[in-house]
C-alpha cells in the first residue's frame, strides 16, 4: 500500500543576506503555515557552522527535519518592520543575533514574478517549470528538489526586492558591511540568490 502524502504550505517571505564578517543570514517570515505565523532565522557563521534560531520546539522540529544544521538555538525571534527613507527596514532580534536590514526597490526578477498570476505562481507546476530558469539566472538557486527525510519541496516565488544595507551583531560581534550570500550556506538543496534580496514565496513541502 502506498504511503499517504501530506502537503504543507508556507506563505511568507525569505530574506537572504551576506556580510563582510562572513556571517550569512536567511530569515523566514511566515504569515501562514501549518505551524501558525512565525519567524525563524538560519545563520551560517564565518567558519561555516549552520545554526537555526527557532521560536518554538515545533518550528525547530519541522525545520530540522527538512534542512541541515550543526546547532539549534531555541529563542524568541522578533521581526519589526518599519518604513525607511528608501523603502522598508527590518529589525530582527533573535537570541545571539541583532540585525537591521534595509529593503529597497523591486529587482528585475521581482518585476517578472509580479507579472505572473498569483494562483499560478504559488503552484508546484510553476515551481517545476521555473527550476531550470532559476538555476540559469541565479546560480545555486533551485525551485524544486529533495529535502530531508524523503520530503519534496517547491518554491513558488511571487516578488523580489533588493536588500540594500545591513548592520548589527552576531554573538556580540559586528556583522560588518552587506555582501553576497557566499559561499552557499548549504542548509538544503537550494540557496537564496547570491545578491542580497527579499523574496515573497509560497513554499510547498510534500512529506510521507
């Protein structure tokens, strides 16, 4: 008998940014998910340790069953979003991390994504069709693939804006200037785009 599949959908935003200190950040802000609304942070340190900052045990269990980490830190994760001079500013406070990130204009990729009808852009069909294009335009990025524990994952991107500035600290040390998300932090089968950006996305996880 075939095993029953469960399809989980996470609607929200993924922000990826690198820094001159070598720390790379991937912030997931999820307005809707099987776990409710939450924010979590994946951190790759300068010495390539992968750390998950998770607000609850349920989030930590789900994320570590899908992605790969060397350490998990359970802590409050707060995201405050305010208007800034040229766009929007995020303040992320999560245990050993404090980061201020400025968001700017829509990217070229964002303009293309915004033209795609919402129901299509959220679908697994679109993620499958977009995968070879994403690989070509954004090396390291994939929109479908195999995740942990036999799961399949699909990213349906709907919009994208540039990250223009970062400031803050990791474990009390200055993050430095904004830089590319490089090298690939290797949390899963796909990286965020190398150029710092915020992508609006529907992530679909198929698990058995």
